[in-house]
């Protein structure tokens, strides 16, 4: 039954107007009963729940706390920021692979070459080194090599001088520190096919395998070792 709100008369269910007073009957909105969950009474000895008792979804410090809720709209793409010159990683193609640095070994110093030594080879194949000081050679040194001893006087007592200066060797037939005057029958230097006069021309440098012709009687050979 439906009661009229004006005269409280009862009318049939669903009537729109009251049969007694003719007033419009408004349907009453059904309101659902609110069911309140029964709350347990607080015990004086109860302890407030700690963060450990809260679930991951109930904690305000959960993994999603502080993050904005998605709005459903796509985020704008990030603007391309030009890379500043000189920054960033270098292009690997421009970097040469030098490989591990090789240890450089110190250069070995070559031993100094010993000074050259010059020798005079006499007709009997004996060798005498030429000293740095001037060496006077004459009749006494060469007469024993003559085929005819009578020709010994053709070799002067001081016939020629040989000596060394640095790495060079010289022969001289003239006035020297040990020779008083040039020889009478002269001295020549034979070099290959050349015949060079030594007497009176000053010092003449000796070369390996030169031959010294003394008065055309005795030949001495010069060698370097």
C-alpha cells in the first residue's frame, strides 16, 4: 500500500493520485540500508599495528608511493639534445689500435775499433811495426838483403824515414828529425803501376800494399793490420 503524503490515506500500490484528497502521490525512493561493519572494541592493552603488519599495498612508503597515476595520455617524446663537440665517446673507427707498447732496448754501444797498425815487411818476410816516432832505415838495416854485398855503399847510412801520425803512415827521404839529408841514390814508392819519387818531395802517405824501392836494390812492403 502507498500512503498519501498530504492526508495519510492509504491507496493501492502504484497509484499516482490519492483517492481521498486527489493529491499527487510521489513514490518513495528506496534507500538501501547501510550496513556498518562492526568494529571491534578497542582493548586498552592492544598495540597499534606497525609497518611490518601492513601489507605492501597498505603502506604509504610502498614501491608505488609518490608516483603519479597514469592518465592514459602518451608522454611526449624527449627532445633530441645535440651533443656538444668534443664530448661523448670517440668513434672507434678513428682510434688506431696501437697495441701494447713495445719496450725499447737500449742500443748496444759498439766497441771502439782498435787503432790501425802499419808494418814493413822485409825481404825475408819478417815484419816490423812502424812506431809513432820517426824511424830511420839505412845501410845497416838493409845490406844483409843484398845479392851483391859490394853494393851496400849505394844505400845511404840514413836512407829513408817512416813514421805514424794518428791513423796515417808516412815515408820521407830528406831532412827529418832523425835523417840529416836526402839519400844519394833515392827512394821510390811503387803503387800498382805507378812509380812515385819520394826523395826530396817531403812526406808521402803510405797505403796498404805499397812497395818502397830503396836505391833500386831492396824492396820493402807496407801493410796495414
